[in-house]
C-alpha cells in the first residue's frame, strides 16, 4: 500500500468521525467536506479522474453549500434545540446497531474478485475515454438531456421573471 493511500484513509476516517461526533452542525458539515476531498483523492489513486472531479464539484461544492445554508438558516444551537430524552437515544442506538448487523450479514459471504491483467484497461476511468463513449454510443440521449436542461433553464427564468405592475410582498 502506498503512503498516500494510507494518509488519505487516515484523513477520511478521522474526518468521518468528526462528522459524527462534532457538537456544532457547521463543524460537522466542514468535516464532511474534508471527507469528500479525501475520497476524491482515493478516486484519483484509482485512476478515475472524472469521478474525482464530479465528487468535488457536485458533493463538496454544491450539496455541501446547500447543507451549510440550511444549517445556518435553521440556526441550530443549544438554546433552540431541546434536550433529547433517553428513550430517543436508546432508539437511535438500537436502530444503528440493527443497521450494522444487517450490513455485516449482507457482507459476510462477499468474496472480492481480483482483476485479470490480460484484459485490464488502465485508461478506463479517464475523462477522454468517458467522452469517447458518451459521444459515440450515447450521443442521442446526451443531446436530448442537454435540450431538456435548456428548456428547464428557460422555464425557470420565465417563472422568475416579474411582470410589469406586479407587486412583491
């Protein structure tokens, strides 16, 4: 194992624990962003550049900004958040334990398979390979999706446009 893999794994585990055990929800979101960045480093080590870029742009960028906005908008703190009863904590522990039990039972019979070195393509996760597949095999669905997104953007602009004489309350 490379030292970079071990370092990224250590950062991912510590920041994931920080997500769970942080008292402040804003700190929890920031730890989650650090977890996403370390997972993107793992994607880069696996030669999956597109997944690393999408993980940073979509998850660490857009979704975490949305989470941070909602948390700051709700203004959760000790004064506004009531104390949780002991029954709720016990129910959460039972639910988490049963989820762990189900996951262990599901993964018990899994045997990881190796790869065949004769048929392995090391360029499979590269962006140029994805582009070739996207523009050769899936050109029509890709273009239809782009037209759909364009119509959705025009519709959003038209819905958000104010009419002359419209009042805002």
